[in-house]
């Protein structure tokens, strides 16, 4: 599906059914350097169970026109505009990593547009090692390898992928390698600079679930606790034997946590 937002083309998948703005909508937001395909194992269920789905490519990612947006707040404002452009009054937001920060910021500052939150692989802050930022700025392969290596749970480094025929490490490297030269650096810099999560969490008024991996090295569960405490009435689900990419590593468990709340 193609939308026009701020004069630029935005692409989204709809989970295999036509998008219907009359149904409750769920908007899926990917992480740094990735695209809408991160959510393909969840979007189809929602699209075939009474929801309308948009798994969007952020500007400059996937098929969406650039440039990439340079801050979490700017991405949140863009998401609010996407919801409007899709003909929706409000939507549930499900975000992963960078996308989770964007979802959180959107819910806090555009509360009328967000009816529920699913925050996957989220943390109260997401500092990025200077070496990774340097590699991203130089557009070298090292940052892509580090993001993939640290993002995968320990179990997947030994095999055991639950989705037949899917090799997460190779696929992740392929998606990251397909980015335009400045995109990964722009995304990681946005995560590194964002310090507003505690205040935004305290301002959230809608239902929220945090979906975390017990073996997540990039956003450890302990760093999500301040957000869980700050978001009134939120639920936390910790998935065992799972790293940062829970929606692909443990798709069924991730879906179960999300569908109960969004």
C-alpha cells in the first residue's frame, strides 16, 4: 500500500488483506536500519482477525522516499501524520527497538491518535557504542555485523530457528546492507540522543504491553523496568530463550503477547 505523507511516498504492507480504515488499526514500526518486513510473521494474523494493518517503512527505509528522519520526536510526528493520511482517527502502535521509542513518543505527544501500545525490545535509553556510530557514519560492514551479532539471542547462534527456511543472521545482514549510505547512522544517532523516554512513559494514558527477551543484549530487560513502572497499568511479558529480535526469533510468543493487548 502506498500513502503520500508530507509530499513523499510511504510504503506499507497490510498483512495480506485490503486496508479498511473502518476496522481497528494496528501500525507496526520497525527498528534502526530495518524495514516493514520485520513484522511479516505478526501482521497476517492481525489482518485476518478483525484489524486493519499497516507495517510501514520509515522515510528513507525500504521502499519509502527519503531522507531518513534525524530524531525520535520527528519520527513520532511523522507517525501521527501517517495515521491521519491513512484515514484513521487512531491506531494501536507496535514498535521494535527504535520503533518502540517512536511509538512511546507518539503516544505521549499525540495521545488522541494512539489507542494502545506494544513496545518490543524497548529500554529507557538506547546508547550506541562510539565504534558503532563511527562505522555507521563511514558506511562500513562492521556496524551491520555488530547489529546482527548482538541482536540475535544466544540460541540462534547455535541454530534452532523456529521458522522453517529462515536464516535470521543472513537475512538481517541483507536488509541492513540494502540501506542508503546515511540511514543506519541517522537511526543509531537518533536512538543514542533520545533521553525523553522516562517523561514520555509517564505521560502515556493508553493500554500498553512491553514485550522483552530474557537474553536481549541490546535492550536488556532491566533497562525496560523504569518504563514499565512509569506507564500506568502497563503489562510486561518476558519471552524465554529470546534475544532482541523477538518478533522473528519467537514469533508465536510475541504474537500472543501483542494480540492480548492491541
